[in-house]
């Protein structure tokens, strides 16, 4: 596992991080622990959470499981309120999981029925709320400082008083890095802090000063699979340099992350799963030698995959990509 060295943080940041939105406490704590342990075994040292994740129990679960773990970094967020009854919701999720597995359409219906209106939970960036949220996150995570604090899904630029407060906390050592966390692609580089967490796109080169990227597998795997199938048919030799069998579809997720990590040097990519075996399989399939070769300049394999992805722009099966501009 390669890592980034960001001077503001006490430990290197692994280039693969674990997104912890699905981690829960209560009845889900044992399962959450198995996922985190699989990530640690794979060399993952960066974990991404938020007060609202895991029905409001993700931070507590992560803090408990990582207690005593050295050389890890955690990003958390502020701005979206956690829902109440987190442990009850977690228990309901565990009990409903077998039924949801048999009826995939049920997952979306349950999610819609449980989600409160965004107007009730989002855009909480008043200074008093932010102070309280930071203090609670430190307590819940069991940390005396926050490595990375992200303003969670802001709909507009926060007030200058809040930005000044975060800068002051960083100077005093209470925060390592602060910035924006969004589920969207970037339209412009946010001039807030030094880190931005946003959706990766192989055709949007826009980056922040420090980038934590997500969505590679969720948004791009089908399109990437089409490109790889075409290359296997027309240009097989481009895969000869990989350390794994690129013709095996079971390695497709690892191949996509291998490409994405090379495409965005010095960034960290988040992956997320409730299945520890999937975490192991994905991280094992990444070819880190190919990722590191980005420093050597242009590469035939990288260029061929990039050209294949770019050629599909405008086709109807490409994912929609709303953007963020603050």
C-alpha cells in the first residue's frame, strides 16, 4: 500500500481509505469490526466518517474499534445532523438484511421511508453548532484532535466567521486539515481550507490542494468494464504489464482502482463495503507498481484506457455528473 505524506498530519495517509458510512454500532458493531480489521490488514490507515453515518453510530463504532491503533488518520465532517435512535436503526438494519438481500428493490424503499427531509438535517453551519459538533466528534472518536474536518455538503459558501474559526483551530492544533466534503464532482477549486473530498471522474482533471476521492467503483465500473472488454479484443498487449490477470472480470474493480490511483497522483481513494472479503479482494487486486509508475511519465497502458474512457463521453450510459462550485 502506498501512502501520501501530508505535512499537516502526524501519520501518512494510505492511498486507499475506508468509507465508513455503512459502519454501525450496537448490533452491527461486530460486523463493523471485521470490516475495519480487513482494511487494516490490507494496509488501509485512513478512515472517513461523519456524525450522520451509520444512523448516527459510525463515529462511535470507529472510535471504539480503532482505540489504541497507531498510525491511523480519520476524516470526519460537520454540517449534517445525526438522526436519533441510531442503535435502534442499526438493529433494524441487521434484522432486515436477509430480507433485503432477497428483494433488492426493498432497499431503496426502506431508505426513502427512513430518510428525514434534507431541510431538517443539512446545512447546519452556524458557529455554535459547528463548535458543539467538533467537540462531540472528538469525544466520540476518542481523539484530542481531528486529523481532517470537512464541511459536509454545503449548498453555498459558508460565512467567513466559520472559515476563520476553522483556520484558528488548525493553527492551535485542534484540526490537521479542513475543507469541503461533497458527493459531487468539482466545477471549480473550493477556496476553503486545504483538502477537498469529491467524486472522481476520469475526464475531469480538476483537483484541490489535497484530494480525497470517492465514487470510482460506484459510478464508473460499468463504463470501465466496457472499455476493458474492447481493449481485450483489440489490443491485448496493453495488459501484459499488470501483476494480476486483467482478463479476469473478478479483478475489474482492482483494475479500475489501479487506473484511478495512477490518474490522480498524491490523492487518496475511498472504498466502502460491509463485506470484509470484498475489501480484501479489491485491495489485493491493485497493482501498486503500476500506480507508482506515474512518476515515470506517459505509459501505453494508461493512455489506452484513458482514451477509451474519453471516447465514451456523451454516450447515454455514462453516469450523470452534477458538479460543485463554491
